């Protein structure tokens, strides 16, 4: 298995499942935190197993793969769960709104019912999937800068070659 794919699969599983589970997915309200943590996890696992020091591009690629895998899991698992758990979430939000401002509770309940269509869940799922990819990539970049402590190896340039002649510009 590719040395970037295995960490991305593990990170993507974390991103996809935690972003899909109702009520647990609310952590994503805070700057897609599950996506960032999944990208961090993927880059940590990559850095830990990499033979050479990881570069920013490696972290970005692991984060991108993590996000794509997490987004696919989210689309397959999260959209059906969102459709099934939509009424329960609407009740929680309506109860919260009623405790804060009873006048706005009915308005929020109406808006939540309008948004609970299958089309609404699919559109929301696609937007969330794109955000998961973006923030997982950022998490992968951040992870390499945090976890990679090894210094990159300096590559020495090859010695100049004169191919037996006096050299360029010797005036011969």
C-alpha cells in the first residue's frame, strides 16, 4: 500500500465518521474541526513512518487524500443519517430557540422544516464534502509543520565537468 494512502485512509475514516454522526458532527461548526484533526492525524501517521523528512507538499497530499476519503464516507453515511435524524435535530434547535426567545421559536421551526428535504440534505452534504477536503488539506499542511522534526537532507550539487578540455572561456 502506498505510504501516503494508509495514513489517509485512517484519517479519512475519522473525518468521515465523526462528521456524519448526528450531534457529534456539531464539532465541525468550529472551523471544520474534525476535518482539520483528520488531516493532522493523517500527516502524523505519514511523518512517523516516512523514511525521509516530510515536506509541506507531502502533508498537503496526505491531507487532500484524507479529505477526499472522509468526504466520500460522509456522503455515503452522513446524508442518510441527516435525513433520518433531521426531525430530532429540528426539535433540539426549536427547544433551544424557545428557551432563548419564544417569539422566534416558530420561525426557526419553520425554517428547519423547509431545510429538511432530501434535496436540502444532498446540497448540504455536497457543500460539507468540499469543506472537508479543504480543511483536511490544511490539517495535513499544519501536521507536517508540527510533527516533522527532522531536518531536510542537503543535496550536494554535482561537481562541474569539463570533459577533458580547459573549460569554457579559457581562451584556447
